[in-house]
C-alpha cells in the first residue's frame, strides 16, 4: 500500500466492485488520482505511457492473460486492443473477480473502433477531490442520510453543525483545485502548473488521440469563453461569439462541435445534464446541459481573475445577467462535490430549468428508487424565502418523491428552516 495515500470516496465503491466483478475501468481527467487509487490494489501494473511497456504490450496484448491479478492497465487507451482483449478474457472466465483494473484519461482515437464493453467492463468515473475529501471540515450532513432518513409531516432528518470556513476560504479552495498533485503547490507555482495542465491537455492529449487542431489559438479562445459560461446554459453560438468578438473568420459550427466533443472525451469538460423525470413529466423543461469544466480552478485561471478580484465581484460571464463570476465558480465547486457524493450511492445528478427560465434549481439528485433531493446553491451566508421558492414549487409538483430540499451556502451553521428546507454550508455536506 502506497505511503501517504489519501483515501477517496470512490475507494469504497471500487472495493465493492472489485469484490463482485472481473473488470473495472476508472475514467477521469489527468491528475485526478486514478493511478494512485488503482495501483494500490494491483498485483501487476502495466504503465502504457512507458515506451518499453508500450512496445512489449502492443506487440503482444495477449500477454495480460498470463499476469497475476489484479492486473492494472494504466492509460490503456494507448493500446486500444487491450480493451477488447480484456473483454474476451472476461467472456472466457466470467466468474473471476477483481481480475483487471483499467485507467484512462482520454478516449481512443476517433478512427479506432472498440466494443462498448457493456456487461463485461464496468466504468467508474473519478473526479478531482470534493470539498469533503480535502480535510477542511468533518461533514455533519450526509447526502445519503437525506435520502434514507424518515421524512413525514411530523418527523424530518435533523440538520446541525458549525464550520469555521469563511467566504475567503471557499475562494482559496476554488483556486487551489481538487487535483491532489497541484493543490499543495505555492500560489505562483500552482498557477504555472494549471497553465501547463491546460496546454498539455489541449495540445498533447488531443494529438495523442489522433485529433489534429489546425488553429490551437482558436480552440483556447473558445475554451476561455466556455469557462466564462460556467454554471450557465448559454447556447454555443453565444460562446463562440464571446470567443471571437469582431472576427469575421469564425470557426464553423462543425469545428466548434468537434472542440466540445474532443474536450469532453479527455474529461476536461464535465457538463451537467438537464434532469428529465422518468415519471409524471414536468412540462417545458430545457434539455440544455450546464457548462462546467472538470475543476473550477481551471475555469478561474482561463478567465484570469485572481483572488482579490473575485472577492470584489470581478469577472464577466457569458450570456448571464444574474449572479457574479465568483457565484458561478462556487456553484461549480458545489456541483463537482455533490456529483462525487451522489455517485458514491449510485445516484444521478442533473439540473432543472424551464424553457423560459421561470423555474430553475441548480442540482437535482435522483437515486435508483426515483427519490429526489433538490439543491440550490447560494453564494451567501443567509437564506431568505425567495431563495427556496423554486424548491417549494418542485415539492408541490413531486410530492413524496421529493424527500428533501437543501440550500447549500457559505454560512457558518447548518440548520433546518421552519418550512422544512435544510440550510447547509458546503463544507458540512458530505456523502
């Protein structure tokens, strides 16, 4: 077991899957910690980004059948035949448990065709450190408990707790990032590391996938505009216009769509899908995803507003006339964390917005029993009746299926309002 390893929320899920399944693929952006998490469980590790290992395994993918399990194939996408070989080995011995771990930070080249792996290889997403994993506070409010505790007119899940984190601390956490190897660096070094990270993904990883970017400057400009649309649903025409103000020779729609597709495939973009209820469908809900990068620190760096500027409201957003840039980044941090907590319990996270924007709820968490927890995110230390009106509206629509209503904020105390809405500082929310 590696020294100094920081256990992650996804570790519990991974342990359960390894005990019951033959092959698991851990997917996620570079530097989120996939290698550290997988390698501590492996008996045999093959790092495909090592030239010697790459040459040997490329010439003979069947060699993995003879290795002592668990076999960890790191950056497996560099040798795409490994995916299909693992799939066939699982078919040959489906009762084996914990035989293969795969990790990848991008998809295979667009021209390479591989089987989906459905039914043989289970995919597990790993994101940067959630706020609860950063060790700043001990969470007092569990997302799982909000689903599992009894909720009736006379009995609700008790909410309490106190945090020492202030608004400035949340700003620091946004800028430090959730990447384990980056967040502990000094400020200036960390800034350079984030710049290098973005350059490596945009120029190196895309090329490695076989994607030719003819105008890397145009791609970076588009990415900056996308970052400025964080936590919003601006259409892609507006993002493109923001990326190319006053330019006549704009990238085509096809080119922009390819930017988005490729950056999502390397997990740099992590859009939040619109929630679509599978029961009693609500009318006129938008299908547009909310724009998010995999970590708010990347968005903050791309837009270029430092700590002092964030605290005084600097930073322009794309196609948004409400909320501040810091509010958008705080929502991104909350979204990233809630998705980690939800996925630990097999729940899905989306957002709700009616077509005209009359109703909007930042996060809708739905478990496998179709129960709902609605979450609003507010960059403030107080909550008023206006902040909970959309939650109350959704409760009226869904009835008992909506098991709890939450406002996540930057306040000091966790408590439950007389109307039943839980107010929870982000630092006190956990899995």
